């Protein structure tokens, strides 16, 4: 893709970011219907994940959950554009945020904060809404895009609101940010084939990164869990929870298991809004067959 070809895409993205919430959500539903035939591989991964994680619900309920998840996933792409390109005025009144004073007080005390969350379909918009309320940047940890033109466009959009992002393997950069009393949003719930432990996630062994607690401890930072969902009225309900005071003192395996238990409890409340299209169980324990 030539860099000049991205300009019309950015113009369209800015237009979408300005849409009223009810229209953006309706557009997400319409685009899901249109794109359904093109989502075959993504639907297959999500269907396998849902069958693994919700074996007790009947096939009809699983199909309904899959459909709702595809709508949330496509809508999540639009919410991502809103996070990147919407002016602050377009975000007013979209969220109820609990625990904001907890985050502000921790940063004011001179300690860095890791906002530990998960890959929900609207996670980046959640962080943008907190940024607007906090009036401070919150850095994100991301995977770089292989296309340099797209990566430059994505980074410019993110940096305008969140500050410069951190590449997911940039451990030194993450450590420096936390040591400098910055806030960093981090999701460590995807499949990891290195420095991991197999811990239960919905009863399925999931390869989960084990290095985060030690890094937070080394930075003398605070871990605040960050959870959110979009309610039936289209408003974002955001909770910045109490610090996980003893999490960094657990063994790496116990800390990973605790994180997955906490995440699972939140995903169960609104399972359609989790990123089930990710191959969460790709890495298997020795001797187990592939799932995808």
C-alpha cells in the first residue's frame, strides 16, 4: 500500500469518529451483516473459543453469542476509530467512570500505574475516555503494524491523545514509563509462547505471560485493574478497581492464574464484548492436540 492511498481512509475514519453513538452502533450491526461472508476464519476461531469456554450452553445459545460477538467485534473497529480521531466534545457524556480519583491520587503520589485490563472489543476507546476525564496521557502497549505507512498513521493517531505507544516487547520502555510515574494501559491476556505458564481461563489451560508482576515490582508501580463494558443504552461503564497490593508478591504462576480468574469473572458478565476472534489457546501444554 502506498502512503498516499491512506489519506482517503483517514478522512473516512475521521467522519466515522464524529458519528452520534446510536448511528455508530447501528453502522456496526449493518457492517457485520455485509461482512459476514468475509469473516469465515474469524468466525471459526470465535466459534471454537466459545464452545471451549461455554460448553454448558446449548448450540442455539452459542450461535446467538457468536453472532452478538461478531457485531461487537466489527463495532469495536469503529470504536477504535472514535478513540483515535474523535474530538473531546464528541466523547462527552458517553461514559460513567468509577475509580478515577484512585488513579489520579496514585499518580499524584509519584508512583507509576499499570492499568491491567483485557482485550475487550472497546478497550482502546475505554482508555481514551479515561484520558479525557483525567486530562493526562495514558500510554498503551501495542503490536507494531508490519506496513510502515499504516504504522506511522496509527502511531500518529494514538500519540495525539495517549502519548507515544510502547511496543509489546519493549520491556525497558515500559519499565522507564512506570518508574517515571506514568500510567500505562496493558492487556496481557493473549496467547504467549514464551515466558508463560498454563493457567485456567474458563477451565481451559491458557498460555499466559508471567513476567508482568516482577516488572511492576521492579518499577515500584501500582497495579489497578481496569474493566469496562458498553451497556444497553450505548454508554460505557468503566471501573478502575482497587490496587492488587499482593499480586506482585505471588509466584509468577499464581499471579497469572489470579489475573485470568479476575478477567474471566468480568468477561462472563458481558461475554459478547470480549475478543474471541483471537486464538487464545493456540499454544498447548505438551502432548495436547491443536485446537484451531
